[in-house]
C-alpha cells in the first residue's frame, strides 16, 4: 500500500489512473446499450479492425497512430451497423470476414514491413495492451480525457433517447424519433471507445471492458438506471483495483483489469444464485 | 370528422406488394378492427400508417390535426423486451419521447402524465417493479400505458391480447373499450372475430378486397 502511494506521487502514474478509469467508465456506459441491443459482437469485430488499422499505421511509420486508427474504425462501425440492420445472416458473416481479415492482414503487414526489432513484442502489446500503462504518453492521455468527457456528456444528454431506442426501436420510430441518428451516434461512440480502450487493454481485450460490467450489473439490478449506474461503478472499481495491482505486481494492465471484472462477475452471479 | 383516410393504398416491402387496394376512412371516435389471416399484411399496414415503412403506392392523409407522432402504438411484442432490465415507470415514461424534442430530460408534466396513464390501467402499484418479472398480461398493460402517453387522439393496437389468458384478454378489451368511450379512436388488429363484432364500429378484412365494412 505504501508502495502504491509512493507511485502515486509521480504525475505520470496519476495520469495513467485518470485515463484508465475514464476509458473503463465510457466502455461500461455504452456496454449496457450494446449488450441489450445484441450489438456486443460489433464491438468485438471493431477491435480486430482497430488492430489492422494500427498495423497499417505502424508500417507507414505514422507518428500519431490515432489519426489512422480512429477514422478507419469509425467507418467500419457505420458499415457494420448498416449491415446488421439490413439482414442478420449476411451482417453476421460480413462481420466475421472483416474482423478475421483485419487481423490477418494486420499481422502480415507488420511481419513483412515493420522496421521494429521486436515484432512479436509489438504485436503482443497491440493485442493485449502494453505491459505497463505507465508508457502512455502525455498526448495519448490528453486525447483520452477529452474524448471520454465528450462520450460521457453525450451519454448523459441523450440518456432518455438511448433508453427508448434500446428498449423498443420500432416504438421510438413510430413516435417520430429519428432512430437512425441515434444508432449512428451509438456506432460512432463505440468506435471511439474501442480505439481509446486499445491503449489501455489492447485490441483483443476491449470487448471485455464493454461487456463485463453490463452483464454483472444485469445479474442484480432490474431498472435501466440502476444497471447503468452499477456498471459504471463496477468499471471504475475494476479499473482502479486492476491498475493498482498491475503496478504493484508488475502484471500486464489489460489482463489484470479484465480478470478483476471477471471476479466481480462471478461474485454477482453467486449473489444472484443465493437470492434465488 | 375524419382523422385518417387511406386511398387505394398498396403496402409491402422492397421484395413485393403484401396487400393492395386498401381503402378506408377512420372517423373520430371510431373503433376499427383489422382482421385477416397470418401474413395478410395487417402489421405491414399498421407500420405504413405510422410511417415506419413507406407506402408502395396510394395515399394516406391525416386530418383533425393528427400526425403519426400523436398516435399511440402497441406493437406486436418483440423478443428483445422479454428480459430487458427496465422498471415499469421507465418504460411507460418512454412513451413521452416525442414530447422531449431537443430537451434531454423528462419534465414534471411528462412524469405526471405517465403516472396518470398507469392509474387508468390499474398498474400504478407496479411503478418500480421490473418489467421482466411481470406476467404477460401485466407486460401488455405496461406497453398500453406507454402507448397512451403518446396517443392524443388515436391508438393503434397490434394483437393486444396475443398470449393472454381469457380473463386477461377480457380485461384488456374492457380497458380498450373504456378508452374508446372516452373518445379515443381505436384501430386494432385481432384474430378474435367475436370480440371484433362486439365492439367494433368498423371492420377491415385484409386479404380479400381491402375494403372497409362499416
Ligand atoms: N421487414 C420485412 N421485409 C420483407 N417482408 C416482410 C417484412 N416483414 C414482413 N414481411 C412479409 O410481409 C407479409 C405480411 O406480414 P405481416 O407481418 O404484415 O402479416 P400479419 O398480417 O401482421 O400477420 P400476423 O397475423 O402473423 O401478425 C409476410 O409474408 C411477411 O413475410
Ligand atoms: Mg402482425
């Protein structure tokens, strides 16, 4: 504990905490909607796409990878959303193609053209997150904080509309709500969150941040507002505990945060069983 | 006074016409029952009236200051909702969605309206209950209360008694009749020919001629 407090006296450690908590918070807010709309698979697919985009950015030696990764992921998010609305079977297959394809092409490019001496290490950290969140740079954290605040603001401001569109899109549309716009906003926010979360936990683990808090809180709570608030709390707690542990025991950040989320999920499931 | 007129309407989807030559008019205070076989296009017609699918040809007019925004709609139940974590009040209140406009949050009046509609349907004691733990009949009443929040003059009901036991079915029909007596125009899809004969002022038989029988 004393050790941790010592660490916290360094500004970059504090920044890492702020960024981690904000990313986890955003993912969990959106996660409830994605899980309930049966869209969580889109989040998973997008994270693979983001990996591919990251590889392209690395090969082209673009200094700020965000500039490539963000637009590519956003375009794919919009595309996937359109596909999933038009027809489920095709939407599902095109998602699988896109996500596996992005992984393969990404890895191939990295292997063939990367100038880095440690390709395996690079790939591993893009997939599973950097071994230490402390390597996050100042600009990354600034972007992360600004984006998170925008996402949280949008979520609070659109809360009632998001609820209506999530619960019953047909009804919302029938009462004159432009559901397309809200679906588009949800897709955009998902893409942004996935790209941000990649910095923290790596491409393969982002969907864990999105899905676990929502699933845990849905075990115990039954109103939409309670579920949202509970998943936000779970996400923040898991991020704080996970990052602390990863600093203390020098474990990989992403995996540690996800494991804490799994533990919380198991505890909540046990409580639900106990309540009968 | 006429509220809704459909003239020579053809409804369907990109891949083809589902029902054609639909002609009818709905007056204020009418109780219109739409009957017909499975797949005859009843739901499609209702979605076309609501503007959820564009008409393939023909015309739909709203009069009496009505628009598809001021119509309450009770959809045929969808799968997503069955295990959705939401309280009854949250769901009923979402019926006020069209009143929100650009505002982010519901006003006191919106909440009072939602409560009033719940009292009307006898579900005010369920306010903070979870939707997924309710019986089918209760769930249907919650969705009716939500539709009432949006309905100013007209209510569209798509098989409101599907899956209900006889007692709950009768109760549902009584509530709908009561609303109709208070001046609400009702358009209801049903497979229950007996009920439709008892209460309806007009019947639209889909799949045959698409003409309205008064
Ligand atoms: N989104 C859609 N795209 C294409 N065709 C559709 C779509 N929805 C329904 N259909 C087709 O339109 C026809 C009419 O369907 P509709 O749901 O209107 O029937 P219905 O009269 O409401 O039947 P039921 O009594 O079973 O509810 C069906 O043949 C159906 O396959
Ligand atoms: Mg139908």
